[in-house]
């Protein structure tokens, strides 16, 4: 009892002792008109739906269309994932949002000797056309916006599988809508460097952009992933600067293929983080929107308003969640989701509160959707576009984050451009430094995290809604299916398709590989095999883990 | 002067989440330990071989993608084969459900530190274990 009383009295006199955002921007006690005096409303803010789109890309924003409520989903085989997708769709998710497993991102098959124990664990296992067929069963591809989360070069294969499945069902490519992440360069910052050598990464990414621009016009070709970069611990401004830097590499590659800027930019989108520092995240999203419009107009001469509009999804920050007292995470997620909506998000994924503990259960997945639905239908925050626009504080903070981002752009330029900043390891160093500093602040209690370094409690014995498990038989079945396919397919047709793909790879970087990849898929070739051919064409090993030999 | 504590840190399996373990490598060094971080995609065999070669006091494995119950037993089996289970402190960190901790430990893991652990607590644990081992 004595201890409780002491806690109450010490918190009564407690002061807020932080004068900076979590990204380190200095904050004043309050803001007034002097802090926004230099801002020309029409030039640098503008109404929602007007250049430079600081206040949002649509005039009527959510009255025109609510944000898409998507929940990332991928577990076990295509069969299990298809069932969970249908559950989420029935419960009001706006569209399927499928993530592939680790072997899939690496571009190896489930029967790879090193894949044991990892197949279908953190995403769905996709190896051949049959998997995409089962994954999309019962989902009308011409009436659904389907999101495929595969960032790696293997996106080229999985997207082609999706196209073949559409073809099989007699659906015109022009009716397909959805998105594929297709941001292989960023993947090196997610622990996948051997899966995405820079040359292969740039090539496969640009292939998808080019192919869709010509034949699948309603598809969002690339979701430039700022979120995963941010999860490494970097600041809000670094999130924009590094993410845009990677995005511009693809854009320059697409221009080299002869695409016109306004023909493909409207089909790029972004994936941002919404971290726990509420106003900083809102200001970041506003700053990113303004910067994108300026870069597209000033540097690339884009004219189509859709090229200037920064369209983005948000993933609430997984790294802000902790396993201690896990239900608290539901609160963190709700604040982050609110920041995303106040920042003008187009599509939102809320983490599940058990994310730092295990894969989401059906129950925790459901709570994540309900979090979005309470925001959308009950709180009223969707009624007015950019409700914080004009706030002395928010406008000032938006400017500061933009300035900070421009400084980092300059530094990248001084280092010889983004490719060089990546190759030299500078980006890695910046991330490692940021992660270390954040942990040091937590250790010293300069940064408080409830349940971690303040208000600790004895650990729970169990996770509130249990733990989602992938039964071992599921993996076994996936592996057997791949082995069976490899044994039973028509070997000469397969060999011919592989040889044909090889010939196309020899025609140089500008030769789009999607048509020959489609032929390989029809002949029963798998993700690992097709990626192996492409990797070898660029002088890399057939197997990124260098454990197996090519089967051809 | 006491010999520095030698630590092998490694990712294991195909999980690529390495923010935490790279940060730990830096903080263990700052705490006066000698650290070898083996990097991504290591096999149980690689890790145990390195621990033997480096005469390690501690092995720290990082697993965030749910493979802990598949991969950890392989490491502990190798350590037992070499009769090192009492010589080397084996720690596992990452995304590990609390209900799995007893199972992970039952294979011979000394302690599990999940994401959200304080580094100072891990460092204390290592020092205490090394001191206890010195007395036996």
C-alpha cells in the first residue's frame, strides 16, 4: 500500500520533460502566428486537392472515398491464406492484402533445403501457378483491388503468376486492379541483401513498371516502401529522404526504357510508417506530400495532376509495439492509425496488438480492423479534409520536416547519389546509428515506454488471444506439392521455356522479361527456378544461399 | 585483469530482422565484452563451430520470424554433442511468445529475452552467469 501512495504523489507533480520530437526536432512551448508568418498559403499549402497537395490529394477527401481498410494477411499455404482472406473480407476489409513468406522474398522454393521451418510461417508460401490459383479462389480478380506484398525481385515472377491466373479465367489485363509492392532495393534493409542485388533489383522493378504501363493500366506497379526503412530506427525526415531516393532510382530506370513520366508516375504509390509521435507523423505525411509534388513537377516536368499526387498507404509502426502488457499495443495502434487518417492516408493497415509476440490470431486481426472502423464511422475525424491544416504548430512542423529532408537529399547528392549512398554502406550506418541511439535513450529512461522502462509488471503467462501457429503438416504438404510438380511436369516444355527465358536475359537490361517468365510459369516452372535464371544472367549464383545447383 | 567475456551473436535460419542484434553487438562491446556478430542466414552448425573456435562464453541467437521451436533444438543438440551445454551460456532473443518460453528453455536454453528487453538486464544476466560458472 505504501508503495502505491508514493507513486500517486510523485506522479501528481510530474512534468512533461521532453522538448523534442522523437526524431529530434526542437519544440517550443507553444506556436503562434509568428511561426507561420513566412508561409504563403496558396504557394506552399494550398487547399486540399490543389498543388502542392500539402493538405491532401483530394478536395473532399474521405467524403469522396474512405481510406481502404486493408489488413496484411499471409499464413501457411495458399489454402489457409485464402480462408483468412475471406474471413477478413467478410468482416469489412476493403481488399485482400497478401504477404509472402521469407523463402518467397528470397526467391527460393519451399523444397529448398534451407527453407525447412520457414515455409508459410511469416507469409503465404507461393511457388507455382497452382498456389496463386488457390490463393485467389472465389475472389473475382476483375472486381477486386488485390494487393500483393512481395517486394523482392521475385515480385516479377509472382506478378506474372497473377497475370497467368487472370488469363486462365479469361479476364482482360486491362480490368485488373491492385498493387504489388515491387520495391526490391529497399529489401536490403530488411535483412534480404542476397535476394536483391542492386542490378537485378532495379531491372525486375522496372520490368513490372514498364509492362503494366503498356498492358495492365489500372495496376499500381510499385509501392515504394518507406515503412520498412523507418522500422530500422531512423527519423521521420530520413524515412522520406531514403524512401524517395530509392523510388527515384526506379523512376529513372523507367524513363530510360522510354516511358513518358505522366504515363507511369500516376501508378506509383507509397507505404509509410505512422509512428508513435503523433503530431510529428502527421506533419511528416504532409511534408512528404508537398515534397513529392515539387520533385515531380520541378525535377521531372510532370504535368498530369495524378503524377504530382503522393498516394500512400500507412502501416502503423510495428517497432513501437512491445511484448510487455500486450493489450497496451492496441492503444498505440489506435493513436498511430488516427495520425495516419489526420495525415490523409489512402489505405491503412493497423498492426495486431500481438505483433511483437507472434503471428496475429483471428481475434487480434479482427481488433485491428475494428480499430479502423471505429475511426471511420464513430469518431468523425473523416468528415473534414486536413482538419489540422493551418495550425501554427502543424504547419511549422511540416516545414521543419521538409527542411530536414532537403538537407538529407543534399547529403545524398554530395555522396554521389542514392546508388552510391547505398553501395558505400552509408545508409546502413545511418540506420545502425539511429537504432543504437534510440535504445540508449530507452536504457537511460530519456525515452519512456510504458511496460518496458516504466510501469513494469510481472510478465503475463500467456498471450490474451492465444498464439497463431502454423502446423508442421502444412509445411510438409507445401513441400510435397512442389516436389510433385517438379517430378510430374512435362520436362521438355519446361526446358524449352527456361532456355527461352535465358535467351531473353541475354538481350540486355531493357529487354522486358515478363513475357518469357509467363511462358515459364505456364510450363510449370517455379519461383526459385525462374529467379535462378535471372540471377545467373546478372552474374549472381542461381541460389542466393548457394546451397543448391541449377536443375537445368 | 579478468578475461573479457566472449560472445557469439548470430541470426539463424532465414529470418532477416537484424536491427536488434546489431544494436546488441554494439552495446555488449560498450559493456566491455568481446563480440563476434556472425550475420544473416547462419546454420546451427556454423554457430556452434564459431563458438568453439572463438572459445565463446555466450551464444546469443536472434529469431523474430517464428522458427524458434524448429531451430533452437538443433543448436542445443550440437552443444550437448560437444558437451558444452554447461560451458556456454545460450540465450535466445526476438519475437518469442511467452507460452513458448518453457519449451525453448526445456531444450537447454538458459534464458529468453524478447523484443522490448532492456540491454542492461541482459548484460547483468550474462555477468552473473559467468561469475557463477567461475565458482563451480
